């Protein structure tokens, strides 16, 4: 908990979650998996197709239903090969 950047690396979903919500522990895994816990609640999310791009919007929806909003995760911008925004992933 003292050094969340050591878990997933700078900007990783698990790292950002722990940095923005002290007391939360989280760890991303292979094939679109994320496990997190804190405040007596734990959760595991798995993206069916294995691509982790949808993890942040899914996590935002689940945690909002639990009373812990994560507005910074509601949308994910996807860049093209030039680094310019090309698309956005969000839940409908």
C-alpha cells in the first residue's frame, strides 16, 4: 500500500486505483483480470475477450453501484498509431 506504483507500474489501472483510494489494494492480472479490495469489500473483474481496455469503464460501473464513484475510469481514450485520440471506450 505504501508504494502502489510497484504493483502495476505508472498509470496502470491497479496503481491508479490504489493511489486515488488509500486503503484499497488491487492487482491486475493476465487476460483482462483485476482484483481489488478495501473497506470490507472485495471484487474480481474479468473481461471475457481478455483485452483489458474495458476494465476501467467496467470497474467504474461496479464501484459506482457500491457507492465508490471512479469518474476518471468511466471512459478510456484509444490512440491511433500516431498517438492521437482515435476512439473512446465506455459503458452504454
